[in-house]
């Protein structure tokens, strides 16, 4: 009898332990993971879901991270570079993981829209689904996730506007929406912690008011859009920038002198409609400066002679090239000096001067005969000197 009582007690303990294991994860999270799994598949060569056996504890699944009985992070797919990703859709059940703070998907073939149910993830801080085939519009409800710090939806097929609610997220630090099909104007960004804003390769349009971007920005890329208007008052405020790319837009007006004293490593303003003189106050320490294909005029400032890669071609610069440029070119301090397609009238360089092999100089199609023969980019054309009539018109 005693043995029977002991056996019954052991059986009850075993059943309790088994039930306890099954109940480790909150039931809502358990069911949500099941739905998420049913909507996705491994691409050929991927074995990410091999560990997703729902007879075991889901907190031990690949990419699932728990705190107590809740899922707090979900990283779908093998993160190793070059690994095949996943295919399928993001199931609306994702919004049931209400404790989720981090959600990422590796590059793959996830298609369809972002579920509206994401608005239920009030604790979400990091949201990254880049290099997939996500389509549709960015929901205004994304702005309800007030804890969001990083949004990376780059390299997808998103359309429509960037919702103003996203711009109002108070703790947003990184917004990366490049290489999509977004259109419309930029919202005003109100976060005082926003440091990275990457919206390049979209179809954004409209102008940028002076207070539309916060001075906390360190990385700003708006290249390959359809943005217009002057931005001198806006740029003058962004003195924390270390990377700026506004190329291939339709910006107008002057380039503020202050920008050349910012802690930039790269300044790319090419292929816009900027006009007026370029007059840095101090020697420019930015390694790469590209102001090509604009409407800039006046004489070239000697303060630019300290730039390592300098593109001033296809503008309306006049006068002689400062002697300091020649000195730095000949000692290989300047690696690229492109001055072609301007209205320059001279440069003090000997016809026998030897340009270092690692340096490039292009002078053709100015109001002078280039004193040295140097290889130029193919797109510079074959004409060595600008027609005299054009040079005379500029003088008048």
C-alpha cells in the first residue's frame, strides 16, 4: 500500500512538472509563435526553423528570447552574412507578443504589408525588417509605439508617405527607410535623440522647413529624391553632422559657409541647383567634398585646398586656380581635383610637372588651354577648351 502511495505521489509530481514545463511560456505568446511559424518558411539552404518544435519550450527556439514567461525579442532567420533568409508573410499574430522589445528579420523574401497589429507592441524599441519585399504603406499606427528607437525598413517596396506620427516618436534614434518607393514630403522630426536619418533612393518631394530636422543628427542622407527649395537655414543648425549626402535632388540657394566647419567626413551636394559663391571661413578638413553639377559661381576658395577628394566640376567657377591647389596636388595631398566644365581662366602649373600616379587632375572645358595633359573621366567629353563666345558672355 505504501509503495502504491509513493508511486501515485511520484506520478502526480511528474505530471505537475510536465504541465509546469508546458506552461513556461504565456499561452498568448505560444499561440502567436505558432501562427508566425505557419506564415513563414525557410528558403532553400536555410535551416532556421529546424529548432522550432512546439512540443518543447519555445524559449529555446532559435531567435526567440524570453524573460520569465514572455517573449521579449524575436530575431527571425539566420543572421550570418550570406545565409539564405525566409519567405512568406508577417502574420498579424505578431502583435500579440505584447512584451516584445526587439523584432528583426534577416534579408530574404518576406512579402506583403506590415501587419496593422504591430500597433499592439507598446514595448517595441528595435524594429528591423530590411532587404525583403515588404510592400504597401507605413501605417500611421507605427507612431503609437512611443518606445521605438530604431526603425530599419530599408531595401523594400514600401510606398506612400512617411507618416507624421513616425516623425513625432519621442525616443527615435535611427530611421532607415532608404531604397523604397516612398513619396510625398518629409514630416517634421521631433526627437531630440535622432542621430541617423537615411531616406535616400525614394521619390520624396517638397521643401524642408528650417526646423524640420533636429540638431542632434549625425548622419543625414536624402540623396536620389525630388526635394526642392533652399536649405541654408536648415543646414546651419545641424552642426553635429559627420556625414551629409543631399545629392541628386533639386535643392536651390546658397551653401552655408558654416557647413564647411562641421565635423564631416563626407560632404556630397552634387547634382542639385545650388548657386552663389563657396566661401569657407577656415581651412576645410573634410576629406571628401563633392559640389559638382550645380550652379556655383565666383572664384575657387584657397580654403578648399586641404580637401583630399574635391569635385567642383560642372559649375560656373571663374578666375584662376589658387596656387595652393597645385602645391598640394604635386605632393599627393590632393588625390582627386576635378575642375572641368567651369569658366576658369588659368592655373600656375608647369607643362613638365609630374602629377603623382595616385592623384587625378581634370581641367578641360574651361576658358583656358589646359597646360598639362591629364586623363579625365569619359563623361567629361573630348573638348579641351570652352568656346570663346561662352567665356565672353560670362564676362558681360
